């Protein structure tokens, strides 16, 4: 095939995946999906290999490599017809990442034959279970995390299977909103089906198959060349997760451990020695561990390589069954996908720092830091307008991203496998009984270094519900994000409830759940991030700019960048010069 035709078809597949995501966001009911963008889309070939994806949520897309194949094989491709859509979310039967992320898989037929599969996955704000929002880690097993959906048909001939639709919506506290989200995910698959059919009509099914096959081989070739540039050797690291901290719970800090072997153009990740699975929702199904590993390889090599399943061929993953990184049924998993997963990435960056120091970052906030409020809305006008008396507001929070070799970290951002945005203040206040009194960057929350870590953000909510549940799932409440190569750590996770009577209650990163009332204020502050390199090497003008911008206080500038922290004679001049520049 000539290169021009190849690139037109290949690029069209990526464009189709992006259009599928847009179709979902424009028609969804929940702000989490239509405003925060907590959804993803991808295209697979007829053999269920990942071919193209949107710029979406990495943890949804990597795990779909496993869940798409499992979904199709469970239903049986011989039983599929045009217009069918499979629904699944089960981490044990359906290959899912966690139960709030629900996948739709649709076969694309042309002239009676399957030429591709399209996939959409969205985060449903409530799928039942123990707590409103379906997102607490203090669960005994996976059954408390919400309804488990094995791979079954939700649409037949482009018509919903009514019994299945009723089963799903009646197991949600947000049934009206969920119906719209289901229709939005279906719309995404419909768009993908039509666009691929148009592509085949223009170029032919044989050309499509050839492009898919060639694109997999091409990405594999490029990624192998990048892996070969990493020095051969064995690289190891270990870290401890935050444990669940809830009344009556006894839990040691789970150990994460990895041995990475680089041999030529192949790389092996062996998680043997990682701690056993634990009670509560911080375990990872194998699909999540695979995704974090693949993500790290892609990020440390060349992010510009077209991403598809060919990128994963040179990677071997060993994760002992029954460990916190490959848990057995019926272990809870909800936060393994959003908190443990990015901690795995920080673990791998730490291990590979000696091999590729110029490519790694300081450690990051490593959490979706999901804050969930849920209760009855007493605003009659809003209830009449939305049709929802019971309102769940699910907000993901932005922390710090670690510093890089030649750049400061990024402030107020989701990192790694999470790519959803925080909701706007206007959206929160319009759709739920909450007022956002503060949304700010937190001074001194980024670790000092030659390059400074990114700052975290803080949100303060004033409760307008008469009564509501508040649940938070965070990370790094115990262990601060470390710096790299002499960089200092960033700040830790903080959360509290300031009661209307003046009392204050601290809320743990893991196990944080309480009831809030009108007039209470809830403060959510994710972790910051680590710096990169010796702080004494930071240019005075950069420190001065940080002081002016409010990123670094004058006291921290003196302690961390000046004489007081390092006992280096004459080095206090750096801090003095920076403060003088800031004053000017």
C-alpha cells in the first residue's frame, strides 16, 4: 500500500475514536461525563486487538485490551449481529478495571462480516452498592461496590434490551441521569460503526485490514527501538501504599515491589514480592496492573509513537495471583484503579531513574482524589428542572505533577492514567446543593528542587444539602511524593470537615466517609509533588518568580533554597537575591 493511503486510513481511525468521545460528551447526562470527560473510546480490529484510541482516560483504554476480548468471547462472536452492543464492567468476569467504569462493545459489520469492534467506556456516577456514588474503599468484598455486569447484550439491532436496561437503571440512585449516559455511550458506538463503514466503502475492507495489521507492526518496531536505548540491566524498587484507615479496621501498609529487566529490545516487569491482597477496595485486577505498566513504558520511550496494541508486544508482566496487584475474587477493587494504579507508575519511575534519569519525574499526587456528595436536593426549582430529587456530585481533584529534568512540575492537574478534569465551580453550583468557597493553588506544596514540583489545589465546599454523605478516596496521606535526584518531597493529602458549630474533623485518604449537614464546610486537598535535582542549583530569578506568583513563600525560599536548609556557606545569597528580586 502506498504511504499516503496508509496514513489517511490510519489517521482516520484515530479521528473516529476522538469523534466517538465527543459524541458521548455532547449527549451525556452526568457532569462527570459531559463536563469532566470521564469517558473513553477506542477501535479494535476483527481479532480484538487495540488499533486506535482517543486522547482519553489511559486506565480505561489499557485495560480494554483485556476486557474487549473477554466481552466478545463471553457472548460469542458467532452470536453477534449488526446493531448489537455488549455491556460489561466486571473486574473478574469481564476484564474490567473497576465497576463504576462500564464498557460498551459493538461489532462493526460490512457485507455480513465483522471488520472491527468499537468500544466506549464511561464512569457511571452511581451503580448501587454500599455507599452513594459507589466509591468507598471500606467494603468487605466486590459485591459492596455496586452491580456486577458480566458481558451481556444491552442493545439488539440498535434497540435496547428493555429488561437489561431496567435492571441497570433500577440499581442506580441516579436512574434518570444514568439513562442519558447509557444513551450517550450507545451513541458513541453508533458513530464509530458508521464512520468505519464509510471508511470501508471508500477504501475497501482489504485495505482496512492491511492498515490495521501494518500499524500494529509499525508501532511495535518503533517501541522496540526505544526500549533498546535503555541500558540493559536489572532495576528494582519498593514502596508502601497508604492503608485503609477506618474505625475497627486493622491493616498494615501493603508493599509494592518490582524487578525490571531490560534485555535489548524487550523489557520484563516482575512484581513478585508485592504484598498479598487486602480487605477493602485498594486491590488491582490484573488488567489495571498491565495498564499502569504499559503506560510507563510508553511514557518513558516516545509518547509520539502511534498507540496501539503493538506497543505492548515487547513487554512481559509477571504479577503473582493473590497479590494486591493481581487480586483474586471477591476482593474489592474500586480504588485500585485510581489510587494504587498511579502509585505503581511512581514505583516504576523510581526503579528506572538510574537508567533514564533525564526522562523520569518527581513523584506525583497519584489519586483521582474523588470527593462525592450525595443526598436529597431541597431546591424545588432545580428538582423540577432536572427531574432528580436525589443528587450525587462526583468531583475529581487536581494535585501536583512531579518536576522534570528541565521543567518544573505541573500544578493542579490529574496525572498518569487519570485524565478527567475537575468540574467547574459554575457546574457544581448549578446542578447540586453545594457552594464552592475556594479553589486555589497551595503555596509550598510543590517539592523544592533545581526544578520545582507542581503545586496541588485546594477546594472548599459549603454544604447546602440538609443532610448528605461525603466520601473521599485519596492517596499519599501517609507518604509524601518523593523528589528525584536530590529533589525534596511535596505535601501530603489533606481533607477535613469544618462543622457549622466550629468543630473540625479530619478525614483519612483511605476510608474517609462521613455525613455532612447544611452549613458545614468540606476541604479537599490532594498531595503535591516532588522536586527534581538539588534545590541549591535553582536559579535565583526562578525562585523570585515563584515568590511573586505565590508558589513559594519567603520563609520556604530561605529554608529550602538558602543557607538554612543545607548549611552551605554563602548559599543564603541565593534566597536573599530571590527575595530582593521578588520585592522589585
